[in-house]
C-alpha cells in the first residue's frame, strides 16, 4: 500500500477486490464523508440505488496500519445523484472500529465562509501522465458555481495535467493563512466540459443533505481564524476539559433555551467542546450565557477579568465579534412564551409579511417552519446586531402587536406583547427602515422558482418596491404553473393589483428573478394586454433579469456579487478591459472560455461581460453567472446576429455603464417593427447588490 505524506484525514474507498473507487474525508473518529457514487461503485450497485447495503473497505494512505477498516453507510445518510436535479451525491460511512491512531479527522469549513481569504485549493489524487499513474498534491482554482441548482463549484487544475480518474470523494483543502480546512470534496467531471475541469461538492451543499455535518462546521458568519481563537480560549477554562463539568454546562445551557434542539455530544474532548461552542453561537446570546455559566457572573465589558485570563480573552472575543445579546435569557423566555400563544392566529395574520417589513430587506424567512413565530424571532434577533436603520426584532414585535389588536378576539396576547415591548424594548423609538426619497424609482419584482418533482412548472411571486424599501407583496402562487400560465398571472396581477400599489403614472423597472433554465426567456416580450393590441414590456418599461439560483449560494451571494458590484460601480464611468469583456474576441470559442475562466476570479476582476456572435453564448454566460458577475449582456441563442456586435459596442461605449438599462430600453423601442433587430434579442442580467441587500435565506 502506498504511504504518502500530507493530511492525516485522507481515506481511500475500495471494493471487495481491493481496487480503489475514490477518496473520502475522515470527519471524526468513526465517520467518512464521500460521494455516493464512489460507495455505489465499491459495492457494485447502481449509482441511483435507493439503498446501499453492504461493507466497503477504507484504507488510510498516511497510516502505518496495513489492514483496512470495514465501513457501512449510515442510515439516513445515503443521498445518490439519481436524477441530477440537485447537487446531491453524498454519503456518510460509519467505520466498524475507531480510526487508526496515527490518523486525524479533518478541520471542516464552508466554502463561502472563507471568501476571498482562500489563497490556494489543493487535492491529493491520482494523476495520469499517459505513461504512468501516481498520486500527488495538485493545485486548483474555483471558477464559480454551476451544476444542478447551482449547488456545485466548478474547478480548474492550475497545472498542465488534468486530475486522473478516481479523484471523486477526495477532500479539497483550502489554504487560508496558516490554516488548511477541508471545504468540500471532488465529485468528478461533467459531460461536455474539458478534461481539466472538475466539480466540487462544497460543505454547505453536503450540509444541506446531511444536516448532522453542521455540528462539525464553524458557525455561520464566524471567520475561521476567530473560530480557532475561540477554541483556544475555551481550552483555558479548566472546567471545559472535564466531561462531567461539560455535562453540567450543556444541561444548563439547554435549560436556558428550552425551545431549541438538544446539543450533540462527542466522546472526544476537543470535538465535544467544538459542538458546545457551535451550539452556543447558534443561540441568541448563547456565548454570553455560556460565559455566565462558566464564571458564575454576568459579562461586564468594563470589568472583563484579570489581564491574560481566559475570562478577559473571552470578553474581548465577544466584543470583537459583536455578539452581545439583544435580550437577556429571561426576556427571551418571556417573548417566546408570548409568541407561542400568538401562534394560534397564523390563519389571520401573515407572519412572513411582518418579518419582511421588520427586516427591511428583500429576503425570505427561514426555509423550515416559515410561519413559526419563534423561528422568525430568533432570526430577527441575529439581524438586530447589524441593523443600523432600525431594530428588526422590536419592529416585528410592534407590527405583530398592531395586527393582533386589529383582529377579533385576540385575547390577552396583544397586551402581553405590548407590555413585553415596553419593558424589554429600546428606550428610543423603534424605527423601521427609512423611506425612500420621492423621486426614487419603483420596481415590479417577479420571482420564478422551479416547481420540482413530477409536476414541473414554476412557482411565481410578484411584489412592488420603491428603491430599497421593504417590498409590498402582490401575489404568491400556491402551486407551480406552466410558463404560459405564469405569463397570464403576471399580466393579470400587475394590471389589477400592482398598479394600485404605486402612484398613478408610475413606470416601474420590471425585474425578473429567473432560475438558470429560464435565463434566456425573452421576458421583455411578455405582453401586458390581451389581443388585439399586445404591447410588450420592453417597449414601455426598463426590463432586467437576475439569476435566482446563484442567490442560494452563500459565497456568491455574500462575497462574489457584492464585491464585484462595488468594483463595477467604481469603474462604470471609466470602463476598461479590467472591468468589461466582449466576446467573441477572435481567439476561438474554446480559447475565449479559457480566457474568461482565468479573469473572473478575484474581487477586482471582470464585472461586466457582453456576448454576441457565438453559437453557444450560454457557455460564457454560465461561467459569468457562477463567478458572481453582476452585469451580463448577451445575444440569445439562435437569434439573428446581424448588427448585434455593433449594437452591443454602442451600448457599452455610450457613457457611464450605470445607465446601461436605460440605453438598452431605448434600443428596444427602436426595434419596434424589425423582428431581426438586435434590440429584440438581447438579455441584460443586472444584479444591483446595493438596492437589494443579500442575506442568507435560512
């Protein structure tokens, strides 16, 4: 067996004949994370099998132990890529005995939590040179999101040799300063892409299908260096090293948050401490409460503790991360008891609308139990820490109090909530997000989402919004509909409902959030009237689209897109080759794509792409969308290209790129009677990250 230096968490999954079928990542003493298709190949079963029974052999390349460890798929942890409609291709194996002593489990992190801090990506896998095959560390770079539902990350080998077969399941290590966490694992190539391309299942995607992974990952929003520092600080508390003392701390912390799930426990001390800290950070004010339980005294920033002590270090860490709680444990318990009583009015009050109004952002409530008041309150308490214009939690309580008093027979719950707000709320007035100026533009926002399953079709949602004010819901479909029916619903609800919510004579910007499979839908041709006079949207309104799927990817939503939008705005008045790319360039389509892949990474890289005159424009568009480019203009697939390149040049060279939607609107009006005019066949992806703050959706 080959012994190799490097990460002690690497595993090799083999079949009964001893042949390697792929890699894996040791995530704790008894569990291996890998691809489901690697396990299927090792078991000799179809890759889309609903169950995976039987044993595989797990070898550890860095271990001196020569014998393999048998392993089986853990129940409820088998998610094969059966229909390729998701990023699911994950499996969790349980070892029949503890890992070899000379191995160690990996430090895990989410891809998007690290952001631009990643300096290098590395994987240890087989390399084919044609004449021989061997294993070594290879460097890769991330090109952006892609694959089904944008749940994968496309990678490109930086060296001249492509990764060899059998790399699937191998952990991908990110170099971040002195740390090297595993942020995902290789899932293999995709049909139709070059051999040197491969894909990664990031930890956030694996966590989505295997929720138990969340107990092994740093909490959302906590930088990796800060997380490691917090673990080091808690190592300084003697009580944390004793299992009996940790049992007492966990019990007391769970009693302080009776409506939250129990904390996971681990036999190994450092893993148990990480789970305890992660659980505390997921609870509003949980780390401050844990500090009180350990020290026996409340946290006082003015008197953090003796210099150099663990108490002083923890107080400094909490202050640096802005984790002081909005509420005390007692006030939070009072609020949750009141909200539990108010939950009975879910049929009379739209809790989700109140959440959106209080938060003041174009974001959804958490995906799970979206009508659960306690879940919404927990989310809003976290939002309070970074809120500048208002206090979302207290604004939510005030709005809910008003709605409870509006309905018939609310009982005493409205008065209880009002009393709680008077005692626990801020002494200054509770402010909602500031109103937009009178001349601020209006938007009619249509969001389409795939129906999934066997039904197909699309869910649709329509709202109106002025500048960055909270959106006003107009219509939400309860079931998916075919696209033609979606068009009819949009036409009807805009004319009958949306218009009534805006000042008379308003011409809003028509903004469409579209899934990846609809990005080439000519929404500017959707009519607003029935026959015989069918005025298309693009003749009367500015029409732009936004890529809906990529907003579910934290790295794109919170790092790539805002960073590149800032860069675009800085350079829009003086655009140059550092900001804008135009394809084709004359190098050839494949060469253009390779060039594009090399120039879309980094915060100060390309921010605007224009494509015309190529047979497959969506190949370039997909790279741009996955990398978080905020502005993409392209001639749709199959459209007549006569004059298209010249029209795009005129749009880009006509002045400040911030006025691109207006210039495209004028071009569409000029295309009134000419079906082959480029103004009838251009799509503008315009993702304004300033107007719509992008936050995790749950």
